[in-house]
C-alpha cells in the first residue's frame, strides 16, 4: 500500500500534531500521501478535498474519534478502500488503535499483516412523489426526527411491502449493529454485536408504550412515509440532515457494499463495552 489517504478531525490541534508526527515517521520512505486540505493547509503541504481522497488512496488513516471515522466511512462508500482509525480521545467503539499504539503498529499495515473487519451500511432513498430526490448512506443509523420545537409527527411503516403500523412518535431510528451503541441505545434499543448482518428499528418516545424495538434481517427493506407533522428531518449518523415534507417516503435497506476496517490486533468488544458503558462500576 503505497498511496495513503490521511484525514484528521477538523479543528483539533492534537489531530494535526498526530499527522505531523506520522509524516516524520515515514520520511524518506516510498509513499505518496493524500492529506485532507484543512490539515494540509496548516502543515503547508499539498492538500485534497476529503471527498476525492477515497478514489486516490490504497488505504485511509483517520486521526480523530468515532465521529470522524463515520464521516470517512460515508465518503469511502463503494470504493472498497480500507480504513484505519487512530483514536485521539476517549475509548472509541470503532477506532482501532490509540495514538500511543499507532507508531509501533503502522508497519503491519504497510507489510500487509492485518485483517479486515467488514461492517454493513444503510442506504436511504428519499422520494417526493414519484421522484427520488436523494440517496445517501450511513454506517451508524438513519434517523427521522423532529426539530427542537415541533410536536410529535405521524409515520407509516411498511417492511418488505407489508404494512406494519402507523405511529405517532418523536422519531424513528433505523440502525446497523455498529450503530446500536449510538442513538438507538439512548432510546432504549438493544446492543447488537457489530458484525451481525441485521437491522435495528427503534422508535423515539412513541405515543404507544407497547411499541418496542425490533431486530430485522438485513435482507429486508423498510419504507417510512411521513403522514403528518412539521419540521421533520432525516439525519445520517447524526452528522448530515435533510428536511422532509408530508408525503415523503424513505426506503432504507442494506447497501450492496460494506465498510472495511483494518484490524491490527484482537479487539475485545466486551471489554470496550465494560469500559465505555461503565459496566460493573
């Protein structure tokens, strides 16, 4: 792997320093770097727009936290470029190594002595009338929610073309196993092991208390129609949002590609849960 994409958390001096240290470590070695433009400007180097990096690089190294990694996973999309997450803050759910571990682990990447862990992504198509107005992907979740001041809204849900029910709710979360420890968890959803191939559908504060989260095979397609309400939005991974109108339909399904994360050593997922969620304390 000779072509290395580098993306760092925006507005984070520690991330810039980590990139600078990494480039010093590899100085004189036969690599070509594609550094995101914001960091490159600070380092006074040639930079590239983030959305262009996946098409140029053999691997992308992300300096930051889970949020930065989520944004890169969406950009990588169906290019198949593997991602290595270097965590600069607290314990991350999907970042692979800490900054302290990174210098001694990076040669594994260049020597090919690593494995991949593949995670499913969601695709969401938004239809207004008969026209698809956008298609977007998400690694964690696709969320329908209201703005801060709006009331409950009403949605119809169908799964694989079969009507499920009409719900009055504050929102709906359709989550991958990777995202089960994110927004869905705070709404009362279960934790799914991250490599499972399934969906999780969780309502946010539904009007009917018997409405519970449901786990579905990832071969299913979920259709959601906005029946009533104002200021309803669709949000991807909590980072990108689209305003919705009454009558809009959202078709959510598994993408026909996966995100590849580089795995350098065995990760104990249950140890991550114990630490991150403070189990046993």
